[in-house]
């Protein structure tokens, strides 16, 4: 619960023990959880311990945060504290902005079944040869079509030429 997390982090910050000591005292399986909570509190205050679930931020808010981070030359943690948004979220926004510009910050519709979509299976050598053969046949067909079209164009051009070009 939030209160449990708050109590453990407060004990840590008050110097009542290390992350390992507090994890053992509170019968926690790992000390890294205590360290993570402390990090969250340091970057976003105690309210960062609340599990808010997924938050959808509007584009304007994302632009404001990214602009502040890039133009004021402050740390990610300072930006997170100032805007009350967690570090990984801001980091992701900055990376997306650098890659795709403002389009990288546009909200995306989440496909609930994205992880369940089938991955294309790897093709066998026989299938690759068949695909290559089909590609070459199609390419040959296109070349023949282009050749026939050029022959017809040449015939029409010679026929309609005012000087009456003689054909060989």
C-alpha cells in the first residue's frame, strides 16, 4: 500500500537502516524494491509512490515538458520533480521527439492484442527459391511489356514522321 511504501522510505531517509536492513525488517523479498521507492520519492516526492496506472498526457503537456528539459539544460530528475512526471516517461518522450519530432509525441492507440499477433514464420530455403523465381518471372514479364510498348511507339513514330524515315 501507499502507506507501507511511505513508512519504509521515511525510515530509509531518516537513516534507520540501509535498503537491505529495511527489506529484512519488513519481510520484503528484495532490497531493490526499497531502493526503487526511494528513487521515486527523490525524483517525484511521496506522491510518486501512488500507483496511478496508465496516464494519458495531452500533446501540449508533453511538448511543454520536453521543451523545458531540452532548453533549460536541467537534469531529468529536476524536470520530473518540476512537472510531477516520472523519469522514464520523460526520457521516452525526449527520445521519441528526437527521432520523429512532434509526431513522436502524438498519442498512440494501444492495441490490446499486439503481443498476441503472430510473428511471420521464417521461410525455408525452398520457399525462398520459389519466391525469388516468382519475382524474376514478374520482372521478366515487366521487361517484355516495356519492350513491346517501345516497339509500338517506334512503329507509330516512324509511320507519322514527316520525313518518312525508312526502316531497315
